[in-house]
């Protein structure tokens, strides 16, 4: 019995040597193959390119700032708001799961303009800030946007040295314009409370979306 | 003298080139580009790194044992560099005139254990000490198979002088050389020179001896897959965790120096040293044409650099061994086979040559 065990141990000893020589040579061959194939490098081709699967050998990485993979036009990266088309409905800020959109609306006394799809603009945007460092790129804000003014763009490399630079401001009102808009609104409120004149006549324009006419409330934070 | 005039500048230049080479080889093996920005294809990357390194502050930890901490890296590099003194460069430049050159080399290189222990102990840091203890256990264990494989060559060549060992492996041999060392076949190849008179061809057992030597050499130089003393993932940086700037650079220099020294020694002991690999065939006196003062230096360096490449290739292929696997490899596999090879080489010398 004892001799049999020593015999087994001997077999194991030598099979260990044979096994390690075999596996080690496989490893060396594999790395040498890669070393040899590194003569060629992949081109920066997108998945949509029909040659994408042709070059599957060689260096797989790209020298990023010098060359980069093409991004499709519907890439979903940095947010962009076309403020001309924005009706300041605050839906995006409400739906945002990480509260990265901050809006300060001022009610206008009358229709202040039209968006490109014909909706009346009745609210001034005193502030429309998107903090891209908070953004989780879920895209919910773009789906709720009634006028499709809030979109995700293909620009993905917007790193900055200061975190504060990640707050993108889309509102175009000057402080003076904001002040005037506020005063006009207060004036209107005062005259409305004294006289019983109806504040708004229904306009004959075709309304694609009718924004709610009260001041939007930001969701309360738990810390407050 | 040529140790200082040739090997020291060569070593410094080699480290610059080898760090770049290693980064490129590792990158290509992993299908990456490697350094690309500094200079064309990034060839000045190491130079830039070196400039950054020597500008760094020389930090000495407050609780470190100062004299030991400061002396450690210097001793490591001195020990490795002293090993170069016995190396021949060509047929006329023989290195230090020591009869027992191999023995001296092995003894002096073993001293770097002392430097590593000083660095690890003096740092007063548990990671450094772990690294140093691992390094000592590893180098002391692998010294034995390394010594045994060198002993095989010494027995075959009947000399411990590296220049003498090299000379017997080529055209300038004083003893007749037979094909594969088989006297019975009576095919003398002394005048053919080249590949056929290299030790590894002269005695086929030395091929296995070389494998043992190379594996043990990797472990001696603390190279992957035996880089346990400095395993980054477990020990931060091993025995040089606390070192910064130029002192850390000296460790790096010593590591690449050890790599180079092991390769030089392997080439001299097994691959004919400065002898040409080409053979005289009839009127094509290839061996004679490719032997000369500069050719010999070229052959020695090119063979060495090929072995250095193999070391890098191995490093980027294999994962690191565990401590117990390392000890098993040394004591259960390499040492018994080393002893067996010494015995076989002795028999071979007595019966065949």
C-alpha cells in the first residue's frame, strides 16, 4: 500500500513537470503572437462601419485625444437647451432623478413669443442651469420636454478643471430684464386684485401645449 | 578597467533603453500602444521619467534607521555592479584577472541580499520588512540551483575563469571540440567554431542546466514571475516602499543591472560568450569573417540583449508565484534536478570527453 502511494506521488511529480512545461509554452506562444500582431493597429471605426469586424487583430486601443471613435449623431451625452423654444414648463426639473436642472421662472404679463412649433411662451426663464456633474444621463428630461427644446448632444468630452464649470447656463436674460419682468408681474398682480378685470383672454392661437400658469415649485429637499 | 569605461556607461544607457523597451513590449503583448508622447514613438519617455525622478525630494521617514536606510540602495547597486567586473568583453579584454571568476561573481552578487535587508529593515515599515524577508528567503533558496547549474558548466570546462570558459567555446579553443561532445563519433569541429562549439551544443545536458540557471536567475534578479519581494498588489512596493527620488532610482538601476548581469552570465556560460554563432563551412569562413575585436563585443551584447528580451517576455506572460509555490519550485524541482545534472555532467566528462 505504501509503495503504491509513493508510486502515485512520483507520477504526480513528473506529470506536474510535464503539465507546467506544456502550459507555460502555450502562454509564451500566446504572448508572442500578440507581440507579433502589434505591428498593426485598429482604425478608429465605429460599430456602424462595415469594416468594423475586419481588423480584429493588433493594437486595440486608440490614442484618445488624437483619434477617437466616431459618435453617432443621436449620441446621448451633454444636455443642450434651445432656450428660444423653451416654454419654462419646469417638467424637466421635476422629472430629473438627481435634481441637476435648476429653473427660476417669472410669469409674463402677456404672450412673449412663440416657439418654433407654434406654442405660446408665457413665462420668462430667469435662470435655466443644468449641472452636468450631477447628471446621470438617463434622458428623462428630454422625453418629457413638450417642445423638444431640451436634447442630448453627441458632445461627450467636456471635462473641466473646475467642477463649477460643469454648470451650464442656458438663460439669456440680463439682470435688468429680470428686474423689469418681475416688476411688470407685480404691477399686474396689483391691478388684478383691485379691479375685477379678467387677467387673461383666451387667445385665438392654436395651442400645442398649454403651460400651467402657476409658479412651479421645486421638489423639497430632505435636508431643508 | 573596461568595467568602468564600458560596462558602467553601458549599464546606465541600457537601463534607459530597457525601461522603454519593457514598457513597449508589455504594451504590445497586451495590445496597447505604450508610451507614445515624448519624442517620436515615445522614445524619450524614460529620459523624462528620469528627469522627474531626480528632481523629487529625498524623503527619509522619521522612524527609519537612518544610516542603514541610506546605505541600503547603495550596497544593492554596488554588489550588482561589482559582479560586472569579472565579465570579459572580447578576446583581449578579459575583465578582472580572477582565477575563480564565477565563484567571485556569485559571492559578490549574493551580497545584494544584505542591501535589500538593510533597506527593508531600515525603512521601519511592515511592508518593506515583508518584502525584504521574502527577498532573502527567495535569493538564498535559488542560490542553490543557480550554483548547481553553474557547477555543471565549470565541471565541463574545467575552469572558473569566465574568459577561459568563453575561449573554450569557439575558434580560439585550446582543446579539441567534438560534435555534441561525443568523442566516439570522432567529428572534430574545433576549426568550424560558431554554434557547434558553444557549451549548450557541446554538452546536451547543459540545455537543462541552462533552463535551471535561467529560472533561478530570474528569481535572483527578483523578476516576475518571481517578483514577490516587490509585489505591488500585496506589499505596496516591497523593500523599496519608503524610498523616493534618486534612491528609488538606484534600486531600479540595480534591478535592471541584475537582469543584465544574469543574461551576460548565461551567455558566457552557455552560449559561447563573445563567440560568433556562424560556422566555417568549407571555403565560406563565416566564423573567421565574423570574429574580430568589435564583432566579438557585438555578439556578446546581442546575445545578452536577446536573453533580456526573453526575460521581459516571460515577465509579461506569467502571473506571480505564491510563496509556497516558489519554495516548492526551488527545493522540490530545481535543486534535485540540479544535483542530477551535476552527476550526469560528471559522468559525461569522464566518459565522453
